[in-house]
C-alpha cells in the first residue's frame, strides 16, 4: 500500500470511529418498560376499577409498585376476569397484580 493511500485509509477509519463515538454519546439510554405492568397500572388508575397489588408476595399499594425501577423487575403476573378468585370478586376486586423483583 502506498503512503498516500494509507493516510487516506487511516483518516477514514478515524473519522468513522469519532462519528460512532459522538453518536453513542448523543443517544439517550431508555430503560426497559414492562408493557403488562404499565397496562395494569393504567387500568388501576381508573376510578371505577379496584385492584389488589402484591410486591414479592406481600400485599402492597399502587404507589409501592410504581416506585420499583423497571430494570429491577423479574416478572409480572396480572390476573383478571375468571382468574380472580370469587372471594376477591365479591369485594369488588377486578384485577390482581403480582410483581416479583430480582432482589
């Protein structure tokens, strides 16, 4: 490879590397979102709905569930309709949201 071609190649690689680095710095990092949990929270925010929340198998309220960072959630289970036991339906509960964290 001749020296002028080598300089051109090194300049192109360096420019590409700098552009990639700058682009990575400018892009925002978005945390993962759990769409199932978001839908359950929206449904529970409606005034007509009654929901029961469990965080790591302990009954809690909606505010405690909302404070859990999405990257710390292991899994979410939402029970609605026929999956909600009769004793809860009699109390007016229409959904049960169970969240388990990684900790």
